[in-house]
């Protein structure tokens, strides 16, 4: 479902962040992306939801060729991709409910159906009782749960997460990982950049290591592979 062929990315400042990446990720896989800071992990993640464009090479996501994708078709791509960030990126002036409803692509959906869907994902992350609160009134772990609820409200085929546990304490990180496991168990592909070696070594999945813009390791059920 996701395919990169010879993907190369040079930023306008001359930095080459991806230097010929070839990869294939199938529907339903759970993939960790690991590697040192500055290796190109975030750039790789941004390529998939078309936050950045490759300088050369091809990227296919759900049958869409991203290099050729017109700007006006980007929303169509994003509807199929949920994104979760280290710093949550909730809209601060909207309530929890509104943050999720806002992300819902409303195509001939009745207000009652919207409400049902938002409450359903809030229930899935265990925070339906906080629907009326503002993000700042929640803990970091709760904010990340809301961000995860937002990421799945459109029932995407893939959820991409860039260091989703990077700002969270270990207990909270395990809870967040359990949610990703549940989402993956429903058939959603998960691609997660992470520095969390405990998590990677305990909950085994495919590990792709990137260094200096190149895939240097790609192992099913692999370990984190770097010293603490
Ligand atoms: P990682 O996520 O593994 O830390 P990044 O993909 O963020 O790596 O960065 C890879 C390289 O590209 C780094 O050298 C970084 O400084 C550079 N870089 C990242 N984003 C930009 C940008 N928007 N403009 C210029 N250089 C960037
Ligand atoms: P930007 O202009 O900063 O690129 P976007 O318009 O891409 O912002 O996104 C607006 C908000 O929606 C951001 O907070 C971003 O985190 C979130 N977002 C974007 N795409 C998705 C997605 N596919 N799934 C979930 N959240 C998303």
C-alpha cells in the first residue's frame, strides 16, 4: 500500500535528508522507524502524508502517486491517513469534542451521525467524559489520546506517528502504545518513528532503521538496535 522508489530529498538549504530510499509497506503492517537524530525519520514520515515532496523518486500511497499528485488532491490523500505528533498539535481554543469533529471529513453526514462517530472514538480512547474540556485542561497523555482519536475519526487505512511517546512518561507511553496496538489489530497500518527502545524491544514489530538518509536495516520483529 505504501511504496518508495529511489526517494531522494534535498532541502532548499542543500541538506540531503533522504538519499535513495526503497521500501514497501503492506496494508496492516506495524512499522517502527528508528535511527539517530537528524537521520531523516521525520522527513520520511512527512513524505507519506505529502507534507514534503521528494526531490526525486516515486512514492505510492493507496494507489496515489504522490510526486504527481495535484495540490487540490492532497485533502483526498490526507483523508486516508491519520497523523499523530510528539507535541499533539491540538487546536487550543477548541474543546476536545470540537478538535475531533473538526477533523471529520463531513460528506453528507447528519449531525447525529457526526456526534455518534466523535463519541465513538472518544470512547475508544477512554475520554468521553472529557469531551467539553479544552486541551490545556488535560494531561499530556490525555492530549495524546485525543490526538489519536482525531487521527482515526475518518477511519484511515494508515496512521503515521512521529515520536508519539516522546513527551510522555513511561507508564503513559505504554497506555498510548496499547491504543496503537488496538488500532493496528483492526487492520490499520501503523508507521511510527520512535526513540523508545523499551517499547520497540517489548512490543515486537518490523523495524526500519534510517541513518544519513538511507535504510540501513529492515527486520521483521527486530530490536531497537542502538545503545541507550
Ligand atoms: P530525524 O527525524 O531523523 O531527526 P529529520 O528528517 O528531521 O531527521 O532531518 C534530517 C536532516 O534534514 C537533518 O539534517 C535536518 O537538519 C534536515 N532538515 C529537516 N527538515 C528540514 C527543513 N525543513 N529544511 C532544511 N533542512 C531540514
Ligand atoms: P499545516 O498547514 O500546518 O500543514 P494541516 O492543514 O496539514 O496543517 O493540518 C491542520 C491540522 O490537522 C494540524 O494540527 C495537523 O496536525 C492535523 N492533521 C493534518 N493532517 C491530518 C491527518 N491526516 N490526520 C489527522 N490530523 C491531521
